[in-house]
């Protein structure tokens, strides 16, 4: 197509529903760099950050990597908060400890209040994260890269879907661990 003056860019974004509503999305772009430079003004009204990642498919590779990390952080949060809550630590206190430690995470800071309020309305559906984690695992398999932790995280997202949480936000995956452990994570009112 390039010999006819047509170029393809893959330009997945991150920022979920709030980023789209506030025009603060982050784009990861793959494809012809000149084509990206020419089309960047069309992306600017939608986002705040633009990363040129390389040739065709590299934007998607970056997005899958980013979502793989987010999914694993979400699962670590789920396990940790279920453990600490069942062990007797108030969830709000545990979050404060995390926020003041090396375990601090933008994802946790954003999602924990939703979990504490039991608000699983969708910013990014669990089924879409499962899809991205599955694609990341397929990419890794093509490159002969084992991703053992991510394989387990994929299974947790699959369990959440099987339990009826597919269309809820990714933070709804905590309900799988809660049901298994017989505990519910809710912050106490101070």
C-alpha cells in the first residue's frame, strides 16, 4: 500500500474511560514514522502522550506488554488485600502502607477505592484484559519466552469471566479471590 501513498498505523491507547473522556489518553504507535508525524495532529485532541514504538505492530506490542504488567499488578493486589483483610488488617490501612512503600502503584491507587466501595462499573472490562493477556501470551509463545506468572494471571481472569464478571471492571477480579477465601474487602469508615 505504501507504493500507492497509503500507510497503516497501529495506535492502541491507554487511559481507559476516564482518559477518553478527559482527552488524556496515551498512544503507542507502530508503523511508518513519517506517516505518524503527519497524522499526529489528529491524535493530539484525544491524548497527552504519544510514543512512536517502531514499525508495524510495535504499538500493539507495547500495549500488550503494558496490559500484561497491569493484569499482574491487579492480581497481586487481589491476593495481597484478600490475605491482609482475612488476616485482620483494615483494607484502608493496608492501602496506606502500600502507598508509602516500594509497592506503590498508580493502578492500585486508582482501583482500590472502587474495590473498597464495591463499585465494579466498567472502565476496562475484565474480558478485554483477558483478551490482551491472551494475546501477550501468544506473542511470547511465538518468541519462545515463558511467562509463568502471566499464565496464572490469565487463569484468574478466565475464572472471573466464568463467575459472571466478564463485563465488570478489571478490579472485579478480586471477587474470585474473595469468594475462595470467604472474605470481602471493604474499607471501614473513619
